[in-house]
């Protein structure tokens, strides 16, 4: 099967709604158009974003925008059951029964005002998930044309292998950045390359701009020098660092700032030199590479 051509940078919508900027319909339309003008055509959702409200808000904006559905790709995730006034849950838990997966997708389609998802991801692994049940749901959703492709999110190699005993996993969305590179050293990215699973990564800028500590200070110093060398801002260089990895990682960037969105794809044009790539890794680790 040929994989769907997602954009090299994916727009994460988690902060577009009430969990972030709380954009109104017009602002969401502007963000969508800003993405498309800058060749970002893929939008990443999850049913839980905005306490189960962001997909609905995005869907309203998408409908009013008159954007051609065939020009964009929509990703969503399911499986997390949060405590919410919209759900009758006494405790946060995961549900991967076939009926729940199907029901979740149908609700996401209704909210997003679309007939299909380009990709469905299982949001987080559950100790009680059954590969048979999951495969049953995914096969039916594909058969019915409600999803085009399937993957997981935050799954370990063994958890992914468990699902792959029954159905092919094509994507795994994980946490990965210059300050969170365990997937590169613990075999996770190697496993994905071996299994032909495309990695996506959330929080691709890590903690560089969120925390002030020895690690981020070291990184900001070297990023300052590299920004001059490559004529690119620090956030673009951090994305370029991820894009250099041979696993073909697709960063999911969660900004709701149009000026930042407009710059993101510049990362795809930065050809970071080998030694600069390792210099960034060394500064993050605080020691020379092993």
C-alpha cells in the first residue's frame, strides 16, 4: 500500500481550541488558509482535544472555509476516555473495544464535517487492548471508507508488534525532540524503520523555549551561533535537526500563531551539516556522544 502523502510538517490543532488560543471560527479559517498557503496540508486532531470540543470547532470552520477536502489530510486519535461533563466516566481510562473505536471515528467524522479520516491513531496504549478487537474495528472502518490508514501513538516497539500480529501499523506518533531523544537511543526509531512505520512526533521543540535550565541554556547558545550560519531561527533549526533523521519523522507543530506557521516549512530547506547535528545532540546531553 502506498502511504498517504502527508505534509513534511503537520499542523497540530490541540492549542487551536479551548486548551490554547481558543480561536473563533474566523480565526480557525485564517489558520487553515495560512497553513495551506505555506504547504502545510495535514491537520492533527484527537477526540479529546479541548475537552471533546476542538474537532467540532474545527469542523465548523472547515465547512465555512470552503476548502477542498481533497487538498487536505485529517488525522485523529481515539481511545482515551477522560473525566468530563461530556462523558459519563468516573475515572480516566482507555477503551479499545471494537464498538468504541468505531463509535469514536463516527463522532470525529461528524464533528469534523467530513466523510473520512486520512489516518486514525490509537492515542495511548492500554494494558487491556486486544489486537483482535482493534483489527476488527480498523478493518470495518477501512471497508466502509471511514478511514484510509491506521497507526498508533505513544506505543513502544513491543506494543506495536502486538497490534501488528493482526493488522499493519503504518504510523506511530511519539514524543521526540532535541531534549527528548530516547526514541533514538532505545531502539524505537530503529524498530519503526525496520517495520516500515513512519514516525510522527509531537512536542518537536521539546523544552528549549519552555524551561530555563543548564540544558536549555547550552542549546540556546549553540542555536544562536547556528542561526547565523544557516540564516534560520532557532525553532526552524530544531525541526531541521529532526528532519535529518533517516526514519523520515514528520513533526507535529502545535502553534496557533500565523506568523510562526508561515515559517515552519523553511525547516525542510535547511540541510544541516553532520557535525552541527551531533553538536546539538551533545549540547542537549551535556556530554560528548558516546
